[in-house]
């Protein structure tokens, strides 16, 4: 593997964890660059001010394709255990029918609103208190953060490590139902804290992790080879 790495003049990793792994293989730190994987530009709007209390029920939001690997079934189960949570599921996909049947059985108040894109999503982000992605994937996480939402995500390949921190969310082991329940209970126990965490989410994607910053790192890496 080291022989393979030595053929490159510089390396770009999508996370600090990835850069550390290259460094541990002997690749020189001066030519390692971290371009955080991003599909979203920095938000150009001001974050909406939210009340430091919940409405009648705290609102939990999921946005994504309804596939088995997204673990939306675990999210339904968690809401069934916690109760008194408004769960809004935005998306469509091969698992929708099965998930709607499961919801009817264990959490019939869950709202399946179908696929929404662009401007259509804003109202759902505005109404939510917490964004939860219990499975793999994550293109919507940065968008949720740009609307000032704290997030719960499943641990993955390291790209989430820099994006989701103690200050703005929770990372949970994938496929662990009890960890998801515990994180959601913790998150929903303090509305004022959630608001502060949402402010930090907004700051992270505005200042640190966005497609503009990623492009800047690409340019810096190329210029390092002149």
C-alpha cells in the first residue's frame, strides 16, 4: 500500500480520519490536504430565530431516499418508545410501502410526505427541532445544518466526524436501536440547548464545511505542487 501511495505528489482526503490514515502509512503531512466532502454551498440566508421551547410536540425530521440502509424502521421504533414526538419523513423509495405499514402498526402519527426538493423542503426544515439520519448516506445532513438544525447521524467512514460534533449533534453506532433512542431522548430533553446546537450547525456549514471550502482546498493542493 505504501508503494502505491508513494506514486502521488499530494493526497486529498475527505476527512481528518482519512488524512490520519494516509499519514500513518508514511505519506508526508505537508502534502496531505483535507477537503471535507460537501455538496452544499455556504448558506447565504440568515438563520431563522427559533423559540427556546417546543411547540405541542418536538418535531423530528428525516429527509432521504427510503431504502433499507437508511434505518427509518429504527427511527419509527424510537419514536414509538419515546412517544409525544411529531415525526416527519420526507422522501420516497422502495421501502416506503413497508415503512408506512410498520408506522401504522407502531407509530401511526408518523407523517410520510413523499419526495420534496429545493424550495419545497424549506418549510420542513423550518418546522423541525431535530434532524435524524439513523442509517448510511447523508447528503441532507449539511442542508439541515444550514437551516440551523442539530443532527443525529450514524457513524460512517469518517466524513461525519468533522461535521457532527458534541457542540451540534450526536454520532451513534449504526444499527444500534438503543443508542438511537438514548440520543433522541437526550436531544429532546432540553429545547434551549438544541437551539444553541442548531446555531453551531449553521456556523459549521457557513464557515468551515461547504462546497466553496472544498474547492479552495483543491486549489491549495494543486498550488502546493508548483
